[in-house]
C-alpha cells in the first residue's frame, strides 16, 4: 500500500514542479531565486542605483526570479503610501517560495558589514529558519567591501566614474556612511587605503562615523589641490548625498570646502549606478557558500 501511495503521488509532485510560464506555456519552476536586500530609499532619483544593480543581476542570472526587500520600515511605509510596495526579508522569501524557488540567494546591497548588515544577517537567519520547510538552501551574500580585491575594484570604479570630467590635479572627496564606534569604520579605513593607492588625490570622510570632515580636510590640505569633486561613497545617493554632501546649507561638505577656499564640483551619483559595482555584488552572490539553513561544521 505504501508503495502504491508513493507511485500515485509522483505525477502530482511532477505537476507541482511545473508552473505556468509567462506566455501561458508550461515551464519548469525556477529552482533558484535571488532576494536583493537594501536599506531602501524613497528618493526616486536615488533608486536609479537599484535599477542598475538589478539589470546587472538580470544579465548575470537570466530567467532567475529577482525579488527586492528593504530593511527600513519607515521607507517601506512611505513608499506604500505612494502605491509602491516593497516588502521585508520574510515577505521576499514568501514571494520566492510562491514562485516555486528551492534555493534562495539573499544578497546584501550594503557597502560594508557594519551595524545594518549585522541586523540584516540576523533577520535573514530568522526568516530562513521560519521558511526551512520551503527551501533546500538559503544563502547569504556578503556586502560590497569584503576583501582587499573588492576594495581595489571599487577604488578603480570610483576613479573611472569621473575619468572623463576630472582633470589631473583635481581632488575627489568621498562621503561614506560611518558608525561612531562600529566595525564598519574599520572596513572604510581599508577602503581609504585602496583609494589612496589608486589615486592619491582621492580622499574619504564619513557622516555619522569616526573619520570626520575635519580629518578629511586635513588630508586634502596636504596636497596641492585647488578644485575638488564630491561624490557619495554609498550605494544610493539619498538624503546624505543631497543634503550633507552637496546641499546649499552652510554646514554641507560642499559649503565648508568652498569656505576653505576650494573650487567645488559635487556629483550626486550613488556607487550602485556604476555597472562595475553591480558586478561585484553579482560575484558575491555567485561565491557565497553561507547556507543559513546549515549549521556550520568544522572538519
Ligand atoms: Co545616516
């Protein structure tokens, strides 16, 4: 009897494995799916960074379902009031499960594994556990700056971003998002080294972090620089880039650099708008072996 029951459920299992394709044809259910996770932004121009990252993912993983999750509840609520619905991590997993996905790649779109990534990792672990019966594996991809190689690639991409406009001898000041006492700032220190190796006229400071504007201004002062370009060292050019970096208020970096006698040229472009950055995230998704459903084991 048990034997028969297995035989009779086989065709049903096979049917479950099939889903209706976009043209109404029967197609194989996707085995793999991707959940892109960002803090989120409600600035429409800033969302360009996400569009660029998504197109890198679509190119790298054709036919693989891609779902977005924003970790910020305030931004999710704000967007929902405008009719734009982006869920959190658990909702993203629900969506992928509904599409028949069995292996999920959760990819953090954060710059560094700081405070926000730690929260994301914990939320992802809890969500993965609560969906354990729906997935075979739930992998977690690490943020942008994870290795020396990442830092070098990011430094190259940053330099290249302005290559056609920034002349020799002109500086570039980058605004990163730091943490007063967090580990994120330690990674940013490493990135600062990689940027200086790539181009000694690239400077980095932080908002809400340990590398202050004054520290950065001190670095700038050591170089024979008259004109300075400004760019956020953040995936999206949101409020910090628009106000604290390039804003007209007297306390913005642009105003303070002008006050210090520099010619200033702000560019409000998130790093995510550079295809090279999306490619690094794609690489992190491809290389992750961190299955949240597996207990780590030492041999
Ligand atoms: Co902030």
